[in-house]
């Protein structure tokens, strides 16, 4: 099992974010495997860069780029009055969330800035102008059906044969969390284009075995 270097794991644990260590280690292992295709590793949903650290380290080892896509204004559950709101990442001048500065500091502290291409924009818009194949697509963006479906439909078509699709926050039981990531996970399996590789808590790792979404 591939494991990140101790300093990389320490940077991951120190970074602001929500991904538990067990899921992070599973993501890293999937990214290392996907890196063998020699194609970029892409993440949808950056927040402050916690999981980006692991993708960037795997990309560095493989000699490919880690690409991360986020508008950096926060997802619905991170807005004021919601459970995951953090007032320290609100831009006082405009009164909106802006996680981009925190993300950049996270990468700088981890020594991984040069291995990451940060794309600031809304996922479907970025996906619509993206032209190349990807070795990994990690979907960890908004948790409404609109956002999760947009991420899946926008990025899954760019995933190369043998590439890896990772979906976070997959909760089969509605009592545990929102159902939109679970629904795109079920859709991927039902498409016949993906097979399941591993399950680690709410993280699902799938591999593309055929065409379609």
C-alpha cells in the first residue's frame, strides 16, 4: 500500500479541512495508482487544500500535474449560518468566503506549490473548456444534486480508459449525510463504465473500464 511521506501526512493533518486521515490515505493510494497512466490528477472542490496536498505529492512522484478546481466562495453548507461555516475565511472587504488565500498558504507550507495548477472558477464552466484526458477525477465539491451531477457530467467524460474516479462523502444512509454524492456513485456503477476498486468510510474509488457515464 502506497503511503505519503511523513512530512506530507503531517501537512495534511495540519491543514484546514474535513477529510479524515483514513480517507486521505485511501485517496493517496488511488492517486499513486492513477499516476502510473502519466496523466494529470484532477480534484473538484479545493476548499483550503487539505486533500490537494496528497494529490500533489502523488503527482510529484509520478511526474504529472495535480489540478484543482474551485470557485473558492464555499459550498452551500459552508455559508453563514450553516454547520461548516468558518468566519476566518470570509473576505472582510466583500463579505464573502474566499478560501483561495488559505489554500495558497497550505500549499506553500507543504512545499508543493510548483506541482499544482489551481483553476479558479465554477466546475461545469471549467470542464466545458477542458480538452485533455485525465488519470484521476476526484469529486469533492458541492453536495446538492445540481452540483454533484454537474461535477460528474462535466469531468467523468475526460477520464481516460483505466483512469480512476474517486467520490467523497458517499452516504448510503440519509441519516449520515446528503445523498447527491451517493446518487452519482450509483449512476457511475449503473453505467457499466466503471468498476469499484475500494470503499473507505465515505470514500469510493472506481476505475474506468469502458466508455460512457
